[in-house]
């Protein structure tokens, strides 16, 4: 009865896995907001409280995600589409993400200049592997440029780290 | 004061050296991001939002608007020389533009793209000037019910226009709406889902969210694979189109401008849709449709004019209703709000200097772009030679520094990375990000208008269909949802047979 709601404008049977994971994620989101809205006041229709929208929107999200999960489970066939386009794609994505997280963690202890230098150097050297010389020059030039623009020109205060710069 | 008086007042503001400088910086940046594949105008505006904190509001809006229409210019260069669209609205230019380049006619292709964009951008700016003030007057009759219904329609239209599943797009829009409720409730002062994190008190920071969703996620997608491109490297010469080129391109440019402008006013990814519509229209009207796809200049002129006119048209709902019609405009709306400017029916009368200065700056910007685009093409060709392996770390550093410089908060860097992962996963699992960002921006406004409407009507939800303007918006939304479902019903029935 309700499955017509899941009309897709673009075709693709390899969507089964995508929809199942997406549906589960949104089910969690819906549950989180619906349950949380009880901790703040939901209110009534004539006097809606701070939990009113999170509650009703959360309920709709739960309903829709159940539909999406149901549809993905009822869809036949196996997904043949690989998650990553190349066999080593995951490494580049994961290392880029780790570099971002590392930048955030090391920003205060190392200071803005050093962490930026290492960040750029690491990415240039290891993501699309380049020479040490290329990585060093790219890291040095970009660090000097951003230091000049953001610190000297825009006068923004960044953490100085243990070396004091 | 009449229109001419306001225009003169706007010109006085726009011609101030500082605003001229920011107009120049905006269109230059726009052209640059338009040229660089993998970095669209949404991400570019998001990247520059932190910098705009240190700039006066008028200059900020002038600069960010410049990025938007500048990107439309720049995108064509990459499409023509590289056969890779610099941004989504230039996909169609690849077809005939790159063919022209391969035949040694890259110069006229780039030239007609620049002239077409200039003509469309200029007519588009006049269009805003003529259409926006009366539309704003009409919108003065809006109450909370109308606003809620209008914003709902905006979200429904963007869902309708997107290429994914209706159900998935609704889910992402609702997710954006829910994320918008995080932080302190403006009516009761209650904290919602902040978990004691100070940075979440004012809600999820718009800049970290946008930079993550569009900037970081785009980079993560791009680093997945090494893309080998074929750049037409021979010297680009003869940028001025010949008389025959002009004769063939003039009317397609005018038609593209009119079509693009009106598509731009409608919510949705207007610049992209307008290029496809223009190309299809020109092919239909042409006496030699077989020439399309073989390096026919009309296939460049029409769409390039259309995407620029559409970016001008898209400014109208923003200025007059405070409604962003696509993700770029949603980020632009965020910039307005950061500077304490609330676009809507009162905007033009309340901030005439900002509105009219932006209009004048758009004329100026189009002149600057024409001057920039033609002689600087050799420079842009050099930029295209910078390998992505060097470029993406710089973009990431800019994201990190930009977000940190807002509030000197590492929590916000964490938020940006989190949204980056979310955006990346959404793309991988074929969930569209524009409905999320639109709902995230509109969410707090929608919530307060919904609650106000219910309070004023003493809890009667039919208030949204009893008021005529609101009823029209609800009806349009309902029609769009139903019409998008009908093929689904048909498909289902066909399968059952």
C-alpha cells in the first residue's frame, strides 16, 4: 500500500545496501529526537513547547526510515557496486580524515605553524604519493603563505605551541 | 525616493574603493573556484564566510554574490579546455565547448561564453531591480502561517527538483530540520540536545556545518581516485568571436537569459536546470540540430547565458522572501544572518544601501568579469595545471583555519570534520545534501513560525489552509508531492501486471 511512496526518480538496484544503512541511521536519529523531546516540554497543539517540533518531526522520520528499511529488505538482487572506486581509495580517505583529526588534536600542543607544516607535508607526500622534496616545498610555501595572510594580515591569534611560534 | 534615486545611492556605496576591491576579490575568487574542478561556489562561499567576519556587511554581500556569479563564468573555462565541468552548471558546456577547443576554436568558445555571461548577468541585474521591489511589497501581507507554508514549499520544491529518491530527500530535509532544533529554544530559553557543550548553545554553527558538508566531503570524494585529464594546452588565441559566431549566438544568448532568469526565481538548482533547458530549447529551435555536439557555438552561448541569468534570478526569493532557492543561496542567507541582516519583505526598505549597492556591484562585477575572463585566460590555463595533490591540502588548511578563527574553538573544528564525514557518507549512500542544508537554515525560522501560527490560531492546524496565500503554498507543495508519486504508482502497477 505504502510502497509507492518509495518511487525513485533515478534507477539503481545497487541501492539496497545504501538504503538499509541509511534507513537504520535515520531510524536512530528519529528515535533520539523523539525520546529526547520528552525531556523538554512537548506542549500541546494550542501551546506548543520546545519539544513539539523535535517530537513530531522525529516521529515522521521514524515512520519514513521504517519504510526505507522495509523497501530495501524487500528489494531482490545483490549489490555489485563497490563502496570505493579503486582498491586503495579507502586508504586516501581514511588518512585524509586522520590528518584532519590529528590537526585538531595537535593544534594547541604543536602550535599553528608546525601543525600546518606537518599537515600539508603529510598529505602531499602520502595521499597521492609525491617526492619528499615536493612535500617539503609545498608544506613550507603554504605554511608561510597562511601565516602571512591570517596572522600578519588579518591579525588572527592562533595557538603558538611549545616552541612559541 | 524613486528607483533611480536608490540606484544612485547604491552606486555611491558600491563605488567606494573598499567595496570595489571586495567586488573584484569576489569575482576573482568566483572565477577561480569555477575553474577548479571539485570546488563549487557553495563550498567557496562557505570557505570565505569566516573571513567575512572581519569585513563590513555590505562588502561581505558584494564579495559573496561576486563569487556566485563569478563561478558561473569560471566554470565554462574548465569545461571548454579540460572537458570537465568546473562546477555543475557548466556540464552542458563540455559538449560543444570542448569539441570547439579540439578543433582549435577554444578562443571563440571562451569568448562567447564570457560575452554570453556578461549579457545575461547585466540583464539579470536589471531584472532583479525591476522584479524584487514589487515582490517584496506583495510579501508584506505575509503572517507566520504564510511564512511557514512558503518555507515548506521551498523545501518541497528542492526535494522535487533533486535527482534522488523522494523518500530519502524528505528524510534528509527532516534531519536538517531536527538539527536546526539543537541549541537554546528562542521562545522558552530551554536547552535542547546541547549536552552541556557551550558551542552548541546557539545551535549548530552554520559555518562548520556547511564547510563540512560541502568543503570537506567534496575533498574526501575527490581523493578517492586519481583523475587523468586532457587539457587543451595549445596557445588559446582569437578570443573575439567572428561576425558569423555573433549572428548565430545572439538570439540563443537572449533566449537563454530570459529562460535562465525565470528558472532562477523558482526554488531548485536553477543554474544547472537552466543550462539543460536552454540547450534543449536551442536544439529544438535550430534548423541544424545535427550540429549540436560537434562543436557548435550555439551550444555554448545559450547555456552559458542561462546559468548566469539564473544565478541573478535566484537572488530574488532571497532578497524579497528571505527564502534560499538552492544550496549556494542558503549559504549566502547564512552570511546575511551572521551580519545581523534578515532578508525578507522588509529587507529592501530596511537596508536599501545593501540591496541597491549589491545590484550596482553586480553590474560592475559583470564588467570586471568580462575584463578578467578574456585577458586572464592564459593564467587560468596555468592554474588548471596545478596538480590536485597540491591543491587539496591547501583547501583543507583553509577550512581548518577558517573554522578555528570564528570562535577559536576546537569543538567547531570537530563539528566541521563530523559534518564532513556525514556529507561524505550521504554522497556515498546517494542521499542528497541540499535538502539538509536548506532545512538546517530554514529550520529555526520554520519552527518559530509554526509555533506562532498554532498559538495564534489556538491550536487549529487548519490555519495553514484557511488563509488564502498560505493555502496556495500548501496546495503547490501537495501537488508537487503527489505528482512525483504518480509515476511510482504507475511503475508499481506495471510491475504487478
